[in-house]
């Protein structure tokens, strides 16, 4: 589809709309963050350049801080204990699988 070049009036209107958007974004930011509108005006242009999508881990919001007893005590993630299966338990599972396959082969 062929589109003609925008006129000067169209470009001026686009600039006005863009300025209004920046002003509204700054006002929205100030309302949501509790800052006054004067401080938020400087960050309005940054909002338009912010990348979309899932934030990086460093920008992620921490929901709750772990307490000492949930972790190793030093604030690190808790170590998950490796599950161990006894030889007897493994033998029971192997026997059950073999019995199942024997039933399947016998049914055919």
C-alpha cells in the first residue's frame, strides 16, 4: 500500500501527542510511586525506551525474604537432600515392571 508523506500539520500534531504521552506517563509514575510530578518528569523519556518482556533476575521483585531456619543459616538457598533408594526398594520396582511386561506379553 502506498502512503503519502505526512504534512507539516500532521507532524506537529504527532509531536504534541508524543509530549502529552510523556507528560501523562510521568504523572502516572508519580501517582504510583508516591513522587511528586516534578521528579517524575525527567524519567518520562526513559519509560518509552524500556525493554518489554520478562524482567531480568536482578530487576525481579523479591516477594519475601527467607528466614534463617529455611536456609542453611547463612542466608543461602536451602540444600535439597539427595533422595536415596535402597537396593531392596529398587528390586521391588524392577520386579513389578517385569511382572507388568510379562502380563502384557501374555495377554497378546
